[in-house]
C-alpha cells in the first residue's frame, strides 16, 4: 500500500531535518545546537503565521495582490497595537524570516541583525497580556556565541547556512499541510536530540507514545476538561498531547505548567506556540514547583500529567516551612531529601480537582521502599486516592533503561481497591529502544477503563490487603506472571539424548574407518 500524503509529508520532513541537524552542527554539541535549530524554526513559524494572518484578511477583503512581506515598515507600524492584542506579538515586514534570509548572504552584520530582530519580537509584547509568554524566548539563540565560529565572519557563515536550511524545510503553507508541519518538525527534533544526547536529553523529553498514554488515561469517559497541568513540564510534550487527544478547544481554560530549567522553560513556550496554542491559552511558569509553585489560584486541575525527575534532591525536612505546607502536611511526613518523587505526587494530589484524574510516571523504588515513602503510600492508600498502578516496559525513555511505572490518582473513587496492571510485555523493539505501539496503548487504556481482573494483566487488590503487605504498590507483588516455559518429559528427553550419543559414536567409528582407508590409499 503506497504511503498516504500525510505519511509522505512526514517522512520527507524528518529526512530533511535529520540532514540539516547533522550537516550544520559541526563542532557544537547536538543538545546545545538544538536551541539554534529550534529557535530558527520558531522564528520562521511566527513570521509566516503573522504574514498569513495579514494576507488572508486583505485577500478576503478583495486585494488579492497584497503581501505583508512586501509592505514598507512605515505602512505596517500602524498595525502594531491591534496585532499585539490579537496575536500576542508583532514583526515588521523587513524583520520577517523570509526577508532577513533573502539579505543574509550580503549582510556583514547578520549576527547583529538577528539579535536586533529577536529583541524586537520579544519587545513587541511588552506591556501586553502576552509579555510573560514572549520574554526571553530567544535567550538561548546566542547569535554572537563563539560556539558558532571563531570570528564574526565564521559566525555569520553558520547563520546563513542555518537560515537557508530552515527556510528550505518542506513545510508548505499553513493551508496546504495535511500534518501539523511546524509542530511535527519541532517534536521530531526534540526526540532526535534527546535520543542522541542520552540522559541530558532524556531529562527534558518524554516519548510521544508515553505522553499520549498519560493524556488518554486522564480523560477516559470525557470529551472536554476545564484545564490541564504538569508541574514538571519540560518541553511541554505531555501537555500538548491533550490538544491531540481532545482537541485544543476542548481544554476549556487552557494549559498550565512549570519548569525549573530555564532553557527547557523557553522550549516549552516555543512548543506551545508552534502547536498553534495561543498565548492566552497557556501559562508556562519558570521555577521550582516544590519550593515555589507558580499556579496558586489556578488550581484545581481536572487533568494532571507529569514525568517528574527521578530521585531528585530537595530540602525536605531541613526546611521547617515545608512541614506545614498544605500540599505535604496531610501525610504527616515529607519525602526524603534524596528522593523528592513522592513530594511531586503529594503536590499533584493537592492540586487535583475532586472529579479529576492524575497520571504520574514514577521511579519504581517509590512503590516499595520503606521509611518516609512507606508512610506517604500509607496515607495515599488509606484515604483511597490510589486508583491504578501500571507497570511499563523497560527501556522506553531516552537515557535510561529503567522500567518505570504510572501512578494514577483520583479523589472520588467508587471502590476501595487498587487496580494493578502489568504492561511490562506490551512493547515492540524499534532501533535501540522499546516502543509502545498503538495496539499496546489501546490495550493499557482498555484495561484501565474496564477495571476487572484478567489473568497475567490486571488484578484488583483491596486496600486492606495492600495494608497487610506493608503498603507495597509494586505490580509484581500482585499480578501473577505468565509461565511461558515448556513442560519437558525427562524420561523421553534422556532417551533422546542416549540415542544421540549412540548415533554420535556410530558416526565417529565410520569416520575413523574412512580416514584409515584414505591413509592406506
């Protein structure tokens, strides 16, 4: 069956991106260089998005020859205020990607030109509702960095190549694409860089298949939610899966997230805009969620998804303020200072709506370790907040082969048991990683939704039985493993072995005789 237009577009796009990323990188580390590729991709996107906005309006009004890119800056300045109110930003015609690229080869001060353009774009939002969304977006695209070259000339040569490469990407027009071309290009780049960067990249990227699984789990039985949240949002891939699963318009009050890493925080905001989520629809904050949460007043959230950092350090009980924090105090104990995993879990629970669902990727140790973590699990189980535990296959994530799990929390359960799902065998090996295919994700979501015992896959366990087992929440403690070994008849096997030995002796005798005959000849 020949590839569809959608499949062909995506394959061509990925092939071109792979070539660009490898050809352009040179001496710059791939994970560092991604900021330049993604930043330039974002610059092209918002330029074309804005120009298409003006062209569409003028063409609809009857002026079919109008081109915003060809307009004089003086004539465009009057459009600034109303455009910022509507789009969240403004770009002069001369500063559009297509025009800067056209002049690039003959611009001896290209680095200064791009630096000014980026500052102008960010500055256009100052004083508007979108100021926070655009502030510092190009901070990591340092067009004066020595990483790009040893001189201004070398830097500009690299920037010209970068502009040409991004400009040549087969993204088509917004109306012609059967795929979300800009968003797809961004996701592919993130996945590619995370895959090659190992742990440093994997910290900021959750595979799309896992992101989609989490989103689907939290909206089972729903066609819309009030708002979605991720307290450790990385590049925003988990949040954006709700736009795919439900449609952005069915996340009625928007996308909320917080990220501690400044570079990744910038990437998350860029990612939102590249996926056509308007600045008024998202609120991505920068900072440490555990110590300084930025969305008090926006909670509760109907759907929460997260893949928090595993076994990260935090102040814990060395900070007396945290002991009285309403997010953590109900458990009567704080997560260990060396492993903040369950601190994120408690934070998420506190901000979860009464009718909401939270799906959290967890390091497996939090399911069985003793001490403070056992006490937190006791609080969660005794208060009937733990709905389901899902054991994922190993080697799904970039930079680690750990078999992680998913903890699903609810505040309005109708039963006093926990569903344990063993999905550890539901994967396909693709390249050097395991992958959750469509059928695997469907199988897991169905098991979660049906919530009934199924041999080797699902087991419902009462809270009292979990308590008897020291509040252990490991799936392998409750779901029986299928015995795939083959029964062997020892008597028959010994007889076969004896026959093989006899035949071997017979053949050896024949060979010896043949050798002797040849020697005599």
